[in-house]
C-alpha cells in the first residue's frame, strides 16, 4: 500500500516533465532576396574618408564607392534631396 502513492507520484512527475516540442526555427530569407542596408550619412562620410586614405583622392561617384565595397550600395536620398560628394572638404552632403 505504501508503494501506490509513490508510484502515482512518479507517474505524475513523468507526465509533467514531458519534453515540450521546440518552437519552429525562424527562417531567414536567403541573401539573394535581402537587399543591402541603406547607408547612413555617417557611414557615407566614413567610407569617403577610408577611400581617400587608401587612394589619395576623392571618388568620382557613389557608384565607385559601392563597386569597391566601401559602402553596401549606392545610397537612395530622401525624396526631393540628393547626396553630393564635396571633394573640396572631403565630406558627403545631403542637399
């Protein structure tokens, strides 16, 4: 009779400790479907400085910076504005 409560307790513990199914893995899109992150103005200026340090002159365009992998992609400016490389002061401006 003393074993019955112990057996019931063990059975209840086994049922309660049943391993729960792991949540489904989050699937991330492949790299081909993910577009490059839009570079910020600070990142553009940092890339411009890095380009100048390595090459001794300012790039002709943002396309050159992107092709040489200094930035992830050519920046898309806000509507009605444009990014400009100020070669004289070696900085990127948003006009």
